[in-house]
C-alpha cells in the first residue's frame, strides 16, 4: 500500500472505522446475549427493570433475588422435570 493510501482506523470514516466497528460489535453482543439468554431460559433482570420502567411506571419492582426466585418457580414449579 502506498503511503498516501494508508488510513488508520481512528481516522477512517464509515461503518467499518474503528469507532463504528466497536459500536456495531457492542450492539451485536448486547442483542445476541439477550437473545441467547431468552432461548436458554435464563432470566434477564436488566430487561425486566427496563420493561417495568417503560410499561409499568410507579408499580413496585421486585428485587433481583425475588425476580430470580420467581423465574425459577415459573420454570420448574415444584421441582425439576424429568424427560424419562
């Protein structure tokens, strides 16, 4: 590459620049992580807090421990199920 063609990532513009690439990776990690947690059945406390603030402002919010206890009860009820 000739010296007049070289561009550093910090000086580059556009979606693949250093800053734009980092933003895209962070966004991908956040959305992918949340999706994988939902698919695997893992509770999402920050998502619950955001939902409560947006859809139910003024309503009491469960503590993190209460939230996880409720999620475990909803998933397993009176005990873990068996497949056989």
